[in-house]
């Protein structure tokens, strides 16, 4: 489903590859979490649009003085 080869999954489960520590990439971990929780499709357009909380360039420049 994720396009990972069986051997890579075994490395992730073991935590090692060729005797070296291996970590699961965040994208793979998040995808596995989503699938484990029944989320099989993702559409970012479904997210609610919230106003940007970062200050605008004008306010940053005004406060720089």
C-alpha cells in the first residue's frame, strides 16, 4: 500500500540495517499511523482555512525600529 519493499519494512521493524541504526522516516510513520486509524485517503482541500498567525512584513518592519 505504501510502496515499501518487504525488506525495508523488516529493517524498520528491527531498527537496524547492516548493523547500523535506522530510523523510520516521518512520512512513513505518519502514513502508517493514518492507515492504522482507518484513514486511507487524504485531501488537503478539506482542511479548514484559518488565518495566518504569523506577523505580516509591515508589522515586523514597524516593530524593528
